[in-house]
C-alpha cells in the first residue's frame, strides 16, 4: 500500500478543485494518507477526507493532543525535545511524516518555508513530491535538485531570501546536486 504525506501552507484555507481531484484519486486507489494537525491545508485535507468518510488516514501531531483531528482518525504522536510552539518543535513531526511516506503531495503558496522544507526533506530521501503551486493552479513534480530549482523560481525575491535564510536553501540544493553527481 502506498502512503502519501500531504501537507501545505497554513495560509491556504480552501483547496483548489485540482487538488480535490488528486485527493479523489488517492481515495479511489485506497492509499494511506498521513496528514498533520495544523490549520490551513492540513485541516482542509482532513475536512475533505471526512466528507468522503475516508478511514485510511492517520493524523500526525506533536505532543499528546492534535490541534485538529476532524474525524477522530488514528494519531501518531511525536514527542519533541524542542520548546513547545516553536518551528523546531513541529519540524520533528514533519520529519517523521517524511520518513513514513512513499511520496508527498504538497499544496504551496510559494512562501511557506514549512512546505518547502517538507519537499526538500522528501527529495533528500529520494522520494518524489507533487507540489501544487496554488497561485498558478499547476502541479510541479520534484524528483531532482533541478526540479526543486525550477520550483523555487515561483517565489518572490523576498520569499526566496527568507527561505534561504531559514533553510539554507542554496546550500542544501548544492549538497543534493553533489550527492546526485557522485552517483554517476
């Protein structure tokens, strides 16, 4: 059974019809969905799965209680050594989701460093992400460092600068390219 890690920007509150079509495909194939507990895309995904009465989902949360678990799905509680509420605190959950999945479906506003970080993590694990670029209404597959470079071209200069500062984006891409080059 394929496990799909679905995540996205907290600023996106309404899922595009193209994302809903992908979700319908995931449901029809019976794939396991792992989703976080945040507001925005996570809770919107949960809401859609709930309306479809889809049972093959697990909600990942940091700590004892999920912020959102709209259909009382099974939870995978991740305990973090970092201070509650910080980005590092929630990142451990995202890393576990990346470890536990086969592929990712990301819904991105071209700003969210969390969504970009998840895509980067999947790429570093040699897993494919399908990223829906919300403002362009298109999907972009990220399978190689070059695909990631094409993805970040959708960012504004200020969003890119923020992401590079937070994630060391250029260094990580260079490292991924070096690892890829070493294979050949």
